C-alpha cells in the first residue's frame, strides 16, 4: 500500500509522514517504496513544486558545488554529461526520480507543517498542517503518523540573511537577494555589485559577467576557491565500457575518497593545502587581482566550506575584464552605488546581497512530546539523524564537507532498517536517550557566519558514536548501513494501547 493511507475520524493516518519534497524528502519516499513496500506514507510540501532548494533558487548560474555522482542518489545513477550540473538539471533529476518510483502521487503541495505533538500513550504523532487552496484560502487540517521524517534541510526558505548595510535606504538602484531572484531582472549593460564571498557569489559573478557592463564581487574577507572540471573523464571512459550499474558506484566511490582525502589533508596539513589552493588561484587570476588580499583567507581550508568553480569560470570572468573582486568594507550606500572604507566608490545599478542564509531546523515547526515543548538546542543528535528524548522522528542533515545526498542516502536506508527492526520485535516507539557526561560540541563544526549566527538553534553532539556526527562517509557507512540498529543510545518500547490491541488479536491472525 505504498503511498496509501488510512482515514480515521476527521484526519488521515499514515505510517511515515515525510516533510519536504526536496532532494532529501524525495530520497526518503523512494527508499520507503524500495525497501518498505507495505509502509504507507505521504509527502507534505509547503511550496507548489518539488525540488526544494533546486526549485526555489533560480538565480543565474545556479548549480551544484558537488559532483553529481555523489550528489545523485545511490539507487538512481546520474547519467548526464556534466559532473557539475545546473539547477534545472538537478531539479529534473529529482522530478524524474520521483516519477520513476511512483512517489509523485503521494506528494501534497501547498501543505505546510506548523506543529507536531507526540503521544506516548498512542505511539503516534499528531501533525498540524496548513493547506493553501487554489483560491488562496488557508485551511488547517490534522494528520497522524507513526514516524515523522523531516527532509527540510537546515535553513529558512522564506528569507536569507541580510546584515545591517548602512545607508541602504538611500540607494536608488535595484536590490536583489538570490533566494528571491526576479525572473524579469535585466542586467544588460548595467553595473552589478554582488555583496558576499561564498558559493552563491562565486556562482553569480561569471553568470552575470557575460551581459552586465561590469560585475564586482565585494567581500569583507575572501574564501578559499578551488577550480574543478565540469566533466569527469573517468566517468565518460567507464560509461563507454561498463554498464551504468557498475560505472556509477565506481566513480561515486572514487569521488568520495578523493574528497575525503582533501578534507583530511586540510585538517592534518593545513599549510600544505593553503599553499596548493593559493597557487592554483594565482595561476588563473589576472595581475589586477592580489591573490593574498582577494583569495587567501585567514582561516584554514575547511574551517569553512570550500567554494568550487567549474572549469575556473570565475577566474575566466576576471581575466576577461568583465568582473573584478574587491576586498573592503562598506562605509555606506549612496544613491548611485557603494562607498567603501578605503574611500573608493563602486558604481551600481543592481546590488545582489549574497550574504548568506539563516539556519532553521524542521522547517520551523513546533515540536511537543507528551505536551512538553521540545527545545532543539537542549537535545543531542543521535547518529546525526535523531534527537535525544524525541521518539520516532528522523531528520535530514547532510555533510558539510561532501555531497549532501551521501548522508541522506544512509539516513533513509537506516530509517527503513529501524522500521523493520521495530516491526519484527513488536515495538512502537524508538527514543534516543541522552548520553552520559556533560561534554557537548556544536552539531555543525564550521566557522561560517550562518553557522555561528544559528548555533543557539541547533542540537549538540556528543564525544563518541553514536552521538558524534561524523563528517566522514566511509565511517557512516559502517555506522548506519552496517552497524547495529539496537545499541546503547536508543530505547525501544511498546505503547500500552498497542500492547492491548495485540493481545486482543487471536494468534492465528498474527503476522503478514
């Protein structure tokens, strides 16, 4: 009864309720179809289309900053020519995957989850949902489920972070945030200033440089930037010689191990990696840019996420003269541009505030367990996917040093293993229990501004497995795919109502 449901009273009940129809939520639903064909489920999506990030973000040049052989699902090979794909291609891949596994019919669009209440007595979540009808009317409905999976990522979809920009109200030009890019914005012949230095900024600059009069990337401090090929020669060779079911995992694992090697080297030999990154940038930028001022941060590689640029497109835009990088602080906006702390003035017709995101877990829903509000910051993450003291809930938090989907694949596989274990043993409830000892550390170990601003909103992690969040795919394969479901960190139980119901059923009718 995949994708099915049971109506009870004035609400609908499913075994698993998936929140979010982005790359995480669609991945979870497909895994349920593949591994738990008898499990009923529904997917609730607040927006009017699937795709999550890849549908919301429509700014010029939007693309992955991870290769598609690791950003793609393990169970559905990426067969596109580009290893670094644009947003439309990724959105199409997610939609095609949903269609192939029959998940489309289970998605309820314009359904926003606002609250979820767990009842230990009934061993189920009661979920409050706001549905926006075609006429714009918002109606509140209730659904119940045995298990709640939150594939909502960890940032706000409705707005990005905009710092205090002095004099902004004086500026007479156009101000745009990448999260809400106007489809009709024309930058042809205009001076554009992109404020920011992260992945979004380095993507926008080369995409706009071809049509704008000039694009300036204005940054307070630089980021580490690494050029990668947009096509994968090994993948192309293997594709001609092997069936995709063999070539895809080979390329996937090669890329996983190569990325992990760079990350570990950055941690153990940061000076060596700093030198390597600096040198590859120096060779590609024009003499008008200073590699030490504009491309050499004070922090070590992977203290913040690296910015990847396909085929050095950012550096090519700089060499063409159509773009430049300026490292300075904003003194104030003027009517026609930005005055910098150095006294220099940047003319601007369009200013893009690529200044980061705001963290938000669970899509902003309010959680209660037996009537008590859940403070996410007081919980500890279990296996990087569940929360201490919160029963029957899993959430999708991908890697910060590798492709997001690598972790989501493992989390959704583990979810199916957990459901199977509970079914075999007759358990209705799985609750991670807080580990002993006071030692805690931030869940996301990055020094990026958006992480520092939102740490007070996030769970913490412990000092060892299963409470330690590994940024290491091979280790997580052992923990989530090969490790025991029942360990010292999780408690299984059976709700009183479920136990009574089972005892009332004749033994001849038991089983499936």
